[in-house]
C-alpha cells in the first residue's frame, strides 16, 4: 500500500465537486482521552492520503476525524450551519480504512469507502 492506512475524501454534493482546503484532524482514543495523530488539508481532489506513513501499523482502537468546515462554507459564501463534523470509527483489522464525507450546507453523511 502506498498511502496512509487511513484516508479521507470530502465531496461537496451541492456543487457536485471535491471540497478542497478543508482542515481535518485524526485522533486515536486512549485511556486518558483523545491523542492527535495527524492533521492535514484536503487537496484539489478533496483528499488526504498521506498523513500517516504507509507502513504504520495502527492499534485496534477507536479513532475519529474532525472536519473543520466553517472556513470552507465561508469561502463558498454559504451559511455556516455545521462548523465542523466529527466521525468516530473502530479499527478491528489491519487494513486500509477510507472514511469519506459527503457534504452539503445543511447536511452530511459518511460511509466506509474502499
């Protein structure tokens, strides 16, 4: 695998295009709280694929992505209804995990991608 074991992709479904320039943080839950593992910004294709070394072996644990959306909505001249979105997920096997976010001004959804 030549990309991070956890990747993400943000699509603006209202515009029908990738959402570039969104800051995202990746955390792992520990016994003492949430530990920041990485942060990055979506590229022109709305993706972050390189924030962890491809050889990284992640612990079986709970992780979360925090998508910082406020600046993106302001740039699109949209009302900021959701200033951020948080997705928590469990890793239970050594595999690639792709966590996409489908975004619109008044809603968002996710799924486990490939």
